C-alpha cells in the first residue's frame, strides 16, 4: 500500500553511458526550507556539463543525503522532500554563512537585504543569489543576460572574474612601479598585460609563491580524453591553405540581406560546416569511427563545433548538419554558444558527433595540430586569416589566406584520403558557389 505522506526522493538524473558519475557542487536550499515545484535544488557537475536538479514537487526540503563534494551516479538519491502546500508558509530565515559563524564578523548581507532578495526572486536564479551573498556583491551593479532581466549565475561569475583580473593587474602595476623606481626606468616602458582565467588562483605577483588547486571535472576529463586519443589512435595531421577572398567577398555582398532575411549574422563557420559535409560525403572513412575491430560508417553528419564556456572548451553537436541551411547552421551555433556561456548545455548537446571543427583563429592561432575527439576519426582546425603574397596566374598578389589542419586516425583513414578530403574543403571554400550547387 502506498503512503501518500512518504517523503519524495530527489534523484540524480539518468546519465548516459559515457558519463560514469557526477559531483554535487552546491545545494540552493537547507533542510526545513520550502521549495516550489521545478525550483532548482542542487547543482551537480559531470565531466561534460553542470546540471540543475529541480524539485519534483512543492513542499519542504526534509533531508540532504549527499552533501557538497559528494560523488554520485545516475538515479542515486540526493535528498528527500516532504510534499505539502507551501503557498502560505513562512519563509524560514537562512542560516549564516560558515565563514560568518566561525568569525562572528559582519554578515554577507543584512536581513533586510535578504528579504528584498527573496521578494525579487524572479530577478535572480538561486545559484546567482548564492554567489552574490557569498562574495558580498551589489545586485544592482550586475548586468543581467537572462530572460526578463533575470540575473544568471554566469553574470555573477563574470563580475567576480573581472574583479579578480583587476586585482591582478593592479598588483602587477604596483610591482612594475617598484621595479621601475629601483632601476630608474619609466613605467611606460615594456608594459605587461596581465590576464586571468576563471581557473587561475589569485596570487601576490610581488612575491614567490605557489598554490595547489584541484582540476575541475571538465578539465580533468579533457586531460583524460586527450591522453586516450593519443594513446589509442594513430594520429597524423595534414595541412593546406585556403584563399578566403571568395568567401569574404560573398559574405560582404550578402551579409546585410542575409541578416535582414534570417535575423542572424552570416559568419565563416557555416561555410566550413557546409564544405565539411560535402567533403565527408565523398570520403566516408573520415566520418567513420572504430569500435573494437569494426569500422562504423555513419550515413548522417553530426558536426561538433568547439566553443568556449566559463568552464572551458566544450564541443556541442550540430545534428544532421546535411539537412541544415546556412541560416540554420548559424542560428544553431549561436544557440549552442549562448547555452555554453550560460552553462545550459544538456548532455544530449555534447554527446555523439561524427566529425569536429575547431577554430583557434579567434584566439590568434596561426597554425596548430588539433587532437581527435574520440571516438571520432578526424577533426578540422581553422586558423587566423592573414594577408599573404600568393601567385595567381603567374603574378604575385595579396590574398587573405587561412591555414587549415586536418588531424586524423591513420588506422582507418589513409594519407591519400586525408589529403584529398582537405583539398576538397579548400576547393569548396575557394569556389563557394559549388556549395549551393552541390557539385
């Protein structure tokens, strides 16, 4: 016999086979606090994405079974909720921050501020509110990027990272001033720009010191997969160069009309995706993968596009890219990039993929050898476009040139196929009308 008063279990979502486990990052609620249905309760991090686990019912959080830092697996119980009507329930006072309890110093925010934050719940995600409180930030100075002016977790992280970067730059400037004074140099000479990523700790740049910080799960997984790719595949890289003038001229001619018609900007990536799909049709082995002693050929083209996120580089997938228009490709890439920025990528967005494209050119890379994204057998590397002297019809002219790199698994892709595949991409880009005619 079922018990209607039995606690409702909060479980880890079902994880795909490629994801072994996850780690509990932080709970938004404490036992005894009221929760609404579908309200985020806890963040868990896999080696691919951060997932928000919502409340399955309206009620009161009864227990937390797995605390912050715990490693959990799919469908494991995280906690329990007592289902009940909480529409008229009094919101309990949140416990003090651990640092505040131990030090007895000032509160991160006043009770009045907390009440105001609760009354403006629709303007903040729970994770954003938690970070604002922990870092003693002014909500009014944070630029919101969410719908209806909602402040997201990533908006707060941007402010935190900016403060940390500014502090680092100030420390570097102070060090330079001291050095200049001692050596008699002007501080305007040999200026050094200091930057900081979200994974780098704050350090006193005027002193010799070291800090040990654990890798994020994403960074650890990236490291593991890179080593696996190098150990388990016979990776070779072939290079070529492409004259980007035809694509740039076409883009310049139609970019305003394209944006007006499709409400999306025309970038370079859609050309590369289209060229890659057409080349993959000609060379199926480049779109294949190895499973033990079998080769799996795919009759679809799921193209992974490497994009930056606050957690590092991720590779969301364009499903059935062979059926997508240029506008569809650009729109989908933009949607995935926004989801990556906001940590909203789902596991399904990142799994699968038959071929990948990475663009180091946006960071200024002139040439590189990309590493495979297993179980894929090839990856295309784009690079910086630079004006270079080239010979056209026996004359030296200046053209915008990009170096291309194709890393491939030599176990199933012969060198001839790899070279011809890259040449096919080059030919499509130097004569983009062929992409429309599919010839």
